[in-house]
C-alpha cells in the first residue's frame, strides 16, 4: 500500500477525505438554487414518500432475494457492531450509560450510526442461507456531520445484507448486484412520475436508465489534479449515474478515493480492470448528478464484506488490529459469521433525487440550525420543522 504523500499546497486532497458536508454556510449560500420551484406541495410530497418507499422496499426484496427485518436503534458498546463510518475516528457514535437496577447491572450503549455490522450478525441470527438476505428500515444518528442540503444528523437507509458463497466474492457478482439495485431505483422513478405527472415537468427528465461503472483509479487518471469530490463532480457531468469501484484502497496519488472503515467492505482484494490492469476493491458507491442542486449526489455505499483474511489485512494496514478483540470481528475470523454482501441506500437521499427536491429537509424531519432554515425559506425550500 503506497505511503500517503502531500499534494501541492493548492490542492488539499487530505482535507477532501474528511467527513461529509459543504463546510460553511457562506459556501452553502452560494450553492443552494435561487430559483427553486418545488414540483410537489408538502402534502403531495408526503403521499409520494409513502408510495415510493413501499415500492423500493418491495423491489429490493424481489430483485435481491431479501426479507424485511427489524433493526436496532441502540447497541451494546462492547459488542463492536456499531459502525465507525471511516477509519480515522472523526465521526464517533453517541454513547450513554443505562444505569439499570440502580447501577448494579449497567449497560454502556451507543446510538447506531449504521447497521453495517449488525446486519451480518443478523444473517446468522435468522439462519440466512446463500442467496437469502434481509433489508431493514434503518434509523441512525451521526452527530459529527456538517448540516447542509444533503447531510443530516438523522440518517434513514434501506440497510440490506445478503449471505453469499466464497465463489461470489468477485467483481462480476458485485456488478450484477449493483445493476439490480439501480433497476429498482429506475423503476421507482417511472412509478413516481406515473403517480405524480408533475414530476415530469419540462426540465426534469427521467433518470438515466443505466449506471456506468468506473474504478476509482480510472477516475483519478482522468482528473489527476483534482481532489476526490471535484473528480466526482467532473465525471458526473459527463456520465450522470455511475458506480465507483475500489473505495478505500490507496490510489496512485498516495490517497484513497475516500476513507473507508477497515472492518466491513473489502477494499484490498485485487481485481482486474476492463483493459486488464490490476485494481483493488470489491466495494463502491452509487453517485448521480442531481439536476436540481446541480451537484454530485451519493445514493448508496455498498460492497462485498471482508472475510477472515481481508479483515486482518485491512486492520493491519490501518493500525487497528486491536479490533480483533470484539465478538463481531472474532465471528469473521473464526467463520461463525457468514460471508456476505451488503450496503445502505439512503432513503431521504433517494427520495430527494426522485422527487426533484433541493433539500433533505423537504423529505425528512430532523433538526436544522436557524441559519440554514432561514436560508431555505428565502429560496422557497419548504424544510419540515420539528
């Protein structure tokens, strides 16, 4: 794995790896659309949300062989199943003590940041065989996000996980799975436009029928001087719906495309590019160009999960071998947890995209700072209050 090197002073690629969000409200003021005309009223939006969510959940179950299960909001801190989201510790979970029994039998709990690890444990709990899986209506809190138009402290996802065999741990299987997910999203767009014809108003065309696939290394080669988010912005203007393979492995410029936790997605396994070159990673992200915000828009992060070998390899590369003490990690090493593929599809992110919205707050109810709510009100963006 190459050593991370410093970029030219004018291109701070290291800063680009930090947690998500615009970064300042002065910048967001410049970015939010100034002539926004929502296609659906707040009431119509609620009707659309309910219908589209049911449609997508049923589609995922059909296309991926999943069943819906319940998912925790809080987990035991000692279990190691909470998602740390990245490898630098910049986005930590909310923790609290349940005193219980007047302090005699306390439990140290954490609010879920994502259900990535829990889902793999749940595959074992529900005795899911290869080809069977689960989908959840996951709710989480991520307190370290900068709150902008498409990042919220409240996170809702279709978190899904599926048992696979060792023979499924390859790029072809990942690609087919991603294509099935995109088929559901594309069909949901058609469903929403049939239900609410105003979504097809002039200037709002259907979403792309097909995803295009690129490796993070290939995108770096196309835009070698740009930081990651600018590379994504550039390629999405040419290809408005893409899947990026290999997120987490250090690229030729000395940086990963984006930081990725070491204990869920497999980003070290060697693969081969379309033209026969060695690449790395059995994971990736679905990104689209949002014509309303005129910005890059991430819908899903997913991948084939680590096995015993790649878990140890990734923990060693990131200096986190101490994680092997946790029951979750031991379950992977000793083979009691099944091999799997899985991911999270942002519900509010996807609804924002399909319903042609300018802000997450139009499709989900959470807390926003006064400065942002006032900014949205000036732009005819109806942020839901709480």
